[in-house]
């Protein structure tokens, strides 16, 4: 394979051989396993921690809110926290991805497409693991209808893929200005408490309600609640505004996935 | 041989690193470019073994990384024909929580070793690295020398078309270095192009027929290894 390296990119001439395609497939598997191993590490329960974390977090907040408010809506809280964790994991993973775009291969440059494919597979597995514990609780304990469960799986996956891409589109800026990562953490914390994570949108009013209409997460989580037959404002929202916000998110995300090769190439000379 | 038959063709290559510096006068920081390679043009033909010589900071490692496609040139172009492997440091990407054997098997697949050849591939490396029972211990617990043996054994077992070596032969004990040289010679005989960045003039003389001397990112001399070593010696004396 002839490889041409210049300032704008690294590109290969000709079609990939079957052997090369097969190697790329093995590399996707390797990177995926490596990322999952990084999470499980030496822990005995390994990936089970990913499943248990949102369930335990939801139960803690359920307990705290029940004490503080006297009553709360557990189904809504479980959906909010699991989808929020998917958003948080994917956004942070996208933002930080550029710190290691070698895929762990130190002796050879591997194709960006391979790294991207591994990231997408990892996102799918991570999202599934993050939501499946909560799905079990919702289905078995709170009798949420099957259709609501299926939609929660689909919506969580959409959140995962969209916010991973949004993270990617900010990754270069994050690398250049690491302070932004702290700002992102503060923003996510604010979103956790002020956004419709622990409570549905119907529990908000006035300015709080108005601001949350600009939060893209609102539309995903409220739709999930609606499909689970819980309190939701989804039927009352301005559909044009909702579509606009979701479209902006989708475009930013596609931009991130599309530009990742260029980002990867640009940052190689940053000392 | 012209550009068409070349294994590596470098045309007017310049490279700049970008450093982020924050000072009293620039509290928000400024990005300062500094040149590492300056208008290099070279052609390395298939089957050649080339020594890359120069003082620390001359740009040897940067040039190898650039040929390996790991960093972006500021100007110019590099064309490589065939698979390029860079042996820099001693680690092709081993995972600390896996044993040496598990690493070889998993990484071997990811580096393109066919499943039916994998056991043989692992046995060859086990024999070369001579780690004994440590081969089945966690890689994270290996000493630098042991890591070097495994890494060198792994990469030279891959048989790429273009092998770039960055000072790696310095790892391990005397016995291992001898073994590594024998293995490298065998590799050179069996396969394509090799470019070695080294400070060891004896090694360069023994393994290479051609030398390239760099200084401050510029090409000083490119030619017969003896001439290049003489020039380098006169520069450093």
C-alpha cells in the first residue's frame, strides 16, 4: 500500500486488500477489549460495575429526595439518571478521545476509521451496560411497559452516539485549553441538578422551565418518559424549537465524527 | 533507483512542533512553533539499511516518526511503499494486566498475524526473548530489560516492508544485545528497508551500508556509511 503523508493529511492509494480489512477488524476488537479492560481493570466484578452504578446512584437520590420532599417519582428518576449518565459518559469520552488517538498501537499508525469504528462499538456496549440495570429495575419493579423499555434503549443509544460526536467536535479545543474540561464538569454538574434528570419537566416552572427548553437533554429524556407512560411535557412542546435543537446537536455530532481524522493529524505536533 | 522504485521518498520535508508557553507577559499562553526538520529531501530504496546519525535534538526520532505517519509535516511530502513499523522505545502497545504470552497472542492478531500462525509466532518470540516462566507473568511486573526483549522480539517477528528503529538496541544485557543484532541482521536479510537511528557508530558501521547525518533538522551528509561516520566524528570531536 502506497502511503502519502503531507501537511493536510495522510492518505493511502488504492483499495484495501482483504488481508488489510481483516487486520482492521481485529484491531477494532482489540481496541474495544482494551477499553473495556481499562474500566474493569483488576476489579473482580469487572463490567458489572458499569451496570450497577446508575442503579445504585438512582437509589441514593431516590432515598435523599424521598427524605427531603416526602415523595418523588422513582420511575422518572431512574430514567433521568441512566440517560444522564449515558450523556455524561459519551460527552466526556468524545472530548477526551483525542488524548489517545493511537488506539494503543505504538509501533504503527492505524487508520482513523478503525479507531472510530472501535469507539462507536464501545459507545454501544457502554450505553447498553449503563442502561441495562435500570431497565431491569423499571421493567420488573415498576412495571414499565415493554414499549417504554425498548424506546429507552433506543433513546439512550441515540444520546450516546450524538454526544460522543459532540464531544469529538470539541476535542481539539479541549486539548488546547484543558481548563475547558473543568468548565465541562461544572456544566454537567449544573445540568444534573437543574436539568430534568432527577425530576420530570412538569415539576419545573417559570425561568427554570424556560431555560430547560434550551437544554437538548430535555427532549431526549422527556420523550423516554413519555414512552414509559410517565409525566412528560413532550406533547406540549414547541415542535419547531425541539427539532431545531436536536438538528443542531446532530449536525455538531456529525461534524465531530467527520473531522476526527483532521483533528488527530493536527494535534500530532503539539508538544 | 528513482522515486517510483523507492521504499521511502522524502521531498522538501519540514516539520514544526507547537509548544504552549505561558509567561508573566502572556498569562493566557501563546502557541510557539519551533522547527525540528528543515527542507529534507531523501530517497531510500528497497532493501537498503540506512543509519541515521546526529547529536541529540538533531531530528532523528522526529524523522522516523514522520516516516511512520505518526506526526504531521509542516511542509513537503513523504511517500512510503509498504507497511511501516516503528520500533521506538520497547513497547508496541502491550497491556500491563495481561501476561507476556497473552499480550503476544492478542496484539499479534491486531498486528496482522494469521490465527493459524499465531502459536508459532508466540513460540518464536518466547524463544528469542528467553524470559523463562516470566513469559506467563503479568507484563506490568516486567523490568525495562524484559519489556525491551519482548518488544524487540515482537516487532522484528512482524516482518514489515519498512522497519524504523529508534535506539532500541540499547536495551537489555550484553547477551541480549548480541542476540538482537543477529536477529536484526536476519531480519534485514529477509525483508525490506531498515532505517536505524543510533548513537552507536560500531553498530551503524556493521549493519548499514549508507548513512544520513542530521544536524539541527538539516541534512549534513548522505552517503557511504564510512564517510558519514567520519563526518560525524569530526563534528563531535
